[in-house]
């Protein structure tokens, strides 16, 4: 299995360069919300291990909300973020990126702080600004860009073959149909027009790291049991107390803000989503959020690794990142469908999950016990998400037009080719998915 | 049920409860206010039909709805106006992104509309008139008296027809509607309704009552101190000291949809290679019902709250047909109401809910792909137009549907159904197709065509009908607010007393108060 990894380079924008940055980023698009995959700044299409990438300016539009806690506004310099998901190790990708896009990256970073005085290589600049996630979710761990492309091509080939076969004469025997399809696939493979690369072996290093991570949570829980028995009730009591004292902050988004966001939405079957906001003040909140993040990261790595994030199946990638010395949090995702249906899923399917992870943010609708309330308050919830949302100036996907459900179906179609034997009912099911 | 939830039928416009089915003729007018003072007077004396029960059915009915420009023309202060939701304020054609989301592109693009785009700023009111067959002309003259003429200019008279049970393609329409739970018999709670129910909370249609989330949808509230006219409005149940301009009101979505009837039948006959029975079958698969309204799936044995078992043409859901063998998943009625519950079929009770919520209910692979229906229902009140009479020689006359739907939240209801379900090329795991009746046929950016129609077949491979032409073209559309009766009077009074265009009283509530109202209105009452 080839594991996926994420990267995120965050660099503060130099003062007075904001407008130049905006127009440089805009130059990477064919039209708003539609990237030029071969744009000269970062020619994304050249990276065949890159699933998706985006560039955005992270800025603190809602920084003043924290005044409701009688806390000073936390300073944050608007920063350029370049982030994405790749197959294999992050280090290898960044090394290639630094070479292939060195010129374009230099023009981007020239508008940022610290680049002109940076001594080392482009790679070392990238590495020194790499910001790790607190948790990463991947829809299907191990599914590579290459696999997605190959399986999509396989499905298209089979669909075309199948429809010509059915048009030619009234085939009725499903076994015969399947046999003919298999033969055509073999022929096509021999000519090299169709490839189905077998899964790469899992590296020992990855296997060990994963296994250690897998047992970490049970071990920690076991070791800490005596402490937890004492601490947990106290923590819950404290949580409930601060929940009750949280101020209600929800201002509406301006029409202009909504317009800016929707301008780049719904051009394809998938959309990008970014939110940024402050973490509620206090050490207790921070510790709580850190523990929740640890659990989320654990669940994403070991439980929700095959097409599901709890009940939601439309999210390709998601990540939670602490910024500004743990004072702020950034969340990014790539999902299928429209924002309204994404939020519908949040509220009606995984409100508890949203509450666990987002209720620590300033301005989130009031929760009860970190699980109830919050996202269940439909309008305030939608409003707060929209208000904390940031537009991605540029975003790229290696496989536009494909939803996560499509990819899972394509993988099943492929399995139906490689697995023998199937009974008649299974063949019918297989044919219907083509 | 507390008092605040008791539905005030006498303050609600009748259309939210009745379709005026006995009033077969109608006339829809788009009006512009030419004299604010006169308009205010006319509004105060207008005899608007209400939802209260009458001893006998009325002979005529008038309903009124407003555009944001109309509210401004009548003198509604900006601070109040800006409390309306973004969808209503921006309008259906006011933002390219919205048009894209709704599929108003290519031949449906607002730039090509007959009304609702170029002229939208000048449209202030929508007047819906209903009367008995043959008497609509007379009724319209009666309405358009001197007071009316000095107040309004008629920008557009939308075509309408004598009510017919069939829409122009020939299918029986108006069979399925949500049943409004006026008595609040059903619980509203976020994750509580496992299976499909046809009962719908009043707050989903009328503002000021609990919606399906058990919450109040945000709506404009006015303080009595800053606006003295507002005393005639109902008090805001969740904000002491404020009056509720939204209560008993609803949003009305109007779309004039031209139907290419001959193109529709020509296509299915071609696909059926002239076999009339097959053509009929194909057409019914597009809709999800036969022409006479008989659904393609068999009635369910389960109980569906809000639909009587005797109503065999509507007592069904799609739980037993996950793959679309009986009714294609992409059929119009399946897309516009998938009849889904909060959980996939078979989930019932605490444990199975928990298993499903945590994402471990993998049996339901195919069945958990759509949102729960109850948050996305439409109350349809459309009327057809341009019927071609068999004797007439006209064949190229424009005909179609004046589609009207009512709801308390345009984005969550009409826009969601239209964009996430109807025209989506990935609705419920479907691909390469959009609503066969409504959808535009534009390909995806990566070149994938979406002008197909897929028919699942239990015998194996799906059948694919390629190259569907577009059968429906949008000719005009708009979002309107249809206020409660007291709110209409309030607007009338405001207009009458401020003929010069000044905002009432001049002193404006400060913006902090407004944002406070905006934000907490839907949470109030809940600790
Ligand atoms: C010219 C355009 C249209 C035609 C010809 C048409 C036709 C039909 C027909 C024949 C039915 C079946 C009758 C029934 O179940 O009551 C139906 C149902 C329905 N239509 Fe349409 N329709 C059109 C536009 C729309 C639009 C624009 C929407 C909303 C976006 C919509 C939403 C619905 C809904 C919600 C149902 C009821 C589905 C159910 O509850 O099972 N329709 N339509």
C-alpha cells in the first residue's frame, strides 16, 4: 500500500504585497474557481502523485469575536498557504516541487516575509515553513492518483464495450457477457492502452509506524486509567461550566463575503472548503482540543480509512491544523456536492463529530457536553461556518468530475475483473455497476 | 403545544394551506409601484384570501407577494430589509454563481428570460388572482379599479390557463404534497425520524413556528420603539420587545418553465423505434409515474404518516427499490423527493442508530446516499399555461408550467431540491445524467456528458438512453415574500404615511441590536 501524506506551507505575506499576491494567484486560473493545471507558476499537472492542492490567503476576518471573552485580539498576519495531498512521503514530493516549480515558487514567496533573506535552498525554505496537521482524514487510504486514473479508464472502456455488445445482438447470458468483457480487457492490456498497476507493497517502515500508532491509544488509555478516573469527572464538570458561560457570537456574513465564496463553488462535482478561526481562550480548552484531535487522528488512521467518515461518504480529504501558536485553528476539506448538502450532512448525519472538533472555536453555536446542540442549531451553525470560511484562490484536483462514490465503484468494478469466480447474481451486480 | 405555536390561520395567506383548486382560472401579475401613497392605501384595503376556514368556498381569491425592491419601494427601512435571508435579497437571477448552482445556464440563462432578470429591479409585487372558470377577465377588471391604477403599473401579465389535472407533457400532476402538521402532532428533533413521513412541521412552510429542526427560521424583527407602525405586527415569540414581520409569511418561488411537448414525445418515440407502448413506458420512467399518476414502485406495506393507505397512488417510498429496478433513481419524482428518512432503511432503535451514525452500517451502501427528505420539501402551487386545444391549428404556441413553490427557507428547500437533487449529475450515486425533465444538458468540465438517462435492469447491465435534448426552458423566475395579513397592512400603512420616501421616524436602531436579533432568533427559548 502506498500511504498518502499531506503538506502545508504557510508564509506570512509581506506588507504592501497583498494586491500583488491576489493578482498573481488569479493568474493561475483560467476563470474564477477553475485552475489552469499547466499554469506556469505551479504546473500541478506535472506531478502525477498529487491528488489535490490549493493556495489561499489565510486571514483573520473574525479576529475581533474574541473580544466577547474579554481577551485581546490575537494578532495574525495574513499568510499564503499552499497545501495538498500526495501519494508517498511528503519529503519526496516537496523535493520535486522545489525543483520543478522553483521559479514560480520564488515569484510567490518573493511577496512573502523572509524569502529575500533566506539563505538556503528552495527546499529548505519549504521545509522550514511546513506546518503539520493535528489530524488528517483520507477517504481511501492507499488509493493512488494512478489507481484512480486507471480504474476510471477501465470503467469507461468496459462501459463502451458493453454498450456496443448489447447493441450488436441481444446478449442474455451474463456469464458469456462477462467472459467477453474479460477477454477484451486482456487484449486491451496487451496493447498497452489499458494498465492496471498492482498495489505497491507496504514499506516496513510504514507498517511499523502504523502498528505502533495503532496500539498507542489503547496503551495510553490503559496507563492513564487511574488518573482518568479522577480527572474525567472533573473535566466534564469544568467543560459543562465553561460551555454554559460561552458568549453567543454570531454575526451574519455580508452579502459580499457570500458572493466571493460562491463565485468559486459548484464548477465541478466537488468543492473545496476552508475555515479559520480562533480557539476559545484558556489552557483547559486547548488541552481538550488537543486530546480530541489525537482521537480524531487515530480514528481517521485506523477506523475511517475506507470510504466513510462516520456516516459521511462525500469527503475526499480533510485536515485540522493549529496555527498561530495553537491560538487558531484551520480546517480544510474537499467534498462532493454543494455546500448546502455538505452542511446538511454535518447537521443531520455527523453533528456530534462537528461539535467534538469545532465547538472549541470562538463563535460556534452553543454545545451541551461537547456533543449535543452546536451543529444541531441549523441556522446559527450554517451562519458561523459561512462566516469563518475562506475562499481558495487556486485549487486543483487530479481527477475532476469524479466523486468519492464513483471512485469506490470503479474499484469494485476492477475487483470484479481480478477476482474469480463470481456467481450469476454477483455478475449481474458487477454489470449493473459498469 | 404552547400558545405561540397555535397556528394563526386568519393571518396566513390562503395559498399556504389551499391550492384554490375549485377556482380554475387564474391570472398572475407582476406590478411596479408608481405611487407609494396610493399603493399603501390599496394594500390596506385589499381583500386578501386567508387560510382560515370559511363556511363556504370563496368565489375569488387574491394573494400578494413582494420582491425586496418592492419592500423598499413601500418604504421598509433598510435595517429591516437586510434581516431577510441572502437568497431572497440577492434574488434568483442576481448572482451568476446562484444561476450556475440552479442550472440556469445555456438555454436557461437569465439573460434570455422574458422577465425576472433585466426588469427585476422594477418588479415590486406579485399579484395572484383566482376565480371560477370563465370569470377571470371580469375579476381582473374589478381589481384594477381607479385606486389600483394610480398605485401600480402592470409590468407583465404571466400567461396562465384553466386548471387542468395534467401538466403539458400529459402527466397527472399535483398528487404528492407534504401534509402540514398544523396541530403539531409529530415530534421535530434532529435525528429522530428514522423513516419517511409525509407530515411536515408548519415552520417549514410558514415563518414564526417551529420547523423540522424544532427551531424558528430567522426572519425580520422590528422594535416597537424605533418603528411605531410595527405595533400592528404580531409580537416576536422569541424576542420580547420586538415585533415579527415574518410570522405567518412564507417565501414564494415562481419559475415560468416552457415545455417542449412535441420534442419530448418525439424523443421517446425515436428511442422506442416507433413502439407506442415502449414510448409510453420510457416517458413514465422519466417522470416516475404513469400518465394517470400511477407510481412505478408498488405501494409499501409500511405506515407512512401523513398519507392514507387508501391513497394507493402515493403510499410508497423507495426503500425496497434501492437500485431503481422499478423506478429509475434519476426519475423526476424520485429526484425531487427521494422519500428518505433520517436513517437508511432498516435502522430503528438506539443501537442500530448508533451503529449507523458511527458509519458501521455497511449493508446500506446504496441506500444512505441522499439527505433526509423532510428538510427539503416543497409545497407546490403551480399552474399550467398555453394549453393547445385539439381543434386549434397552432402548434408552436409556448406552453408550460408556472411553477410555484412555497417554503420558509428558499436555500434549504427549493434551491436544495433543484441543485443537489434535480439537476445534480451525482444525485444518489447516479452519473452522467440530470433530471430528464428539468435538467440542462451541459457536460462536466472534464468532458463527461450528462445528457443521458439510465435505466437499471435487474438482469444486469444498465440501459442508457443517450443525447436527451432539453425539454424544459426557463423563461422567467423570481423569489417573493408572501407576508402574513398583518404584515401586509403594516407595509400598507408605512407606505401611506411616508409618501416622500423617508424611513419612518428617522431614528434607526443601532446595528449591534440588529445583529443580535439576527443571530439568536433561531436559538431562543433553548438554554
Ligand atoms: C415543467 C416542469 C415540470 C414538470 C413537467 C413536472 C412534472 C411533475 C409531475 C408529472 C409530477 C408527478 C405528480 C406528483 O407526484 O404530484 C411531479 C412531481 C413533483 N415535482 Fe415536478 N415538474 C416540473 C417542475 C418541477 C420543479 C422545477 C420542481 C422543483 C425543483 C419540481 C418538484 C416536484 C416535486 C417535489 C414533486 C413531488 C414528488 C413527490 O413528492 O413524490 N417539479 N412533477
